[in-house]
C-alpha cells in the first residue's frame, strides 16, 4: 500500500492567497494608486498572522539564524530595498518557497 502525505489546509491557503495576489496585481489599481510602504508593511504583518495560524513555522534559533544569514547573502547583490527581509522555515515535506508582501 502506498503512503501519500496528508494534505494540509495550509497549502490550499497559500495557493489561494498567491492566486488572489496575482489576480489583484493583474486587475487591481495602477501605479498611481499603489499602496504605501507603510501599508505594505501592515499587510505583511496581517499575512504573517494568517501563516502562523495555518502553517507549522519552525522556531528554532539555530535554524532561524542560519536561514536568515543565507537569505541576507542572497540579497547582497540587490540595491537597497525599502523593507527588511525575514526568512522562515515551514515544516513541510516538500521543497517550496514563497514570498509575502513587504
């Protein structure tokens, strides 16, 4: 008998949120009515609350430190950004990555 990993509601939530964000970007307001940096930071805080409710975020200091150092190295070639980047590891058996607002 084959064992299939259980489907978590978090995956569907992430897929739905990403799809909604893409639709909003395509059909949403143009650059003249874009949100401010502060509004995007608030949106990111709300988004992170939802992620913590639906996904198992690994909160291990050694993992967090390593992941954030690695992420900062990836950002080195970029010009200065208006946001501070944070990196999190989700306890999920598949390889994947996604970005959230701000």
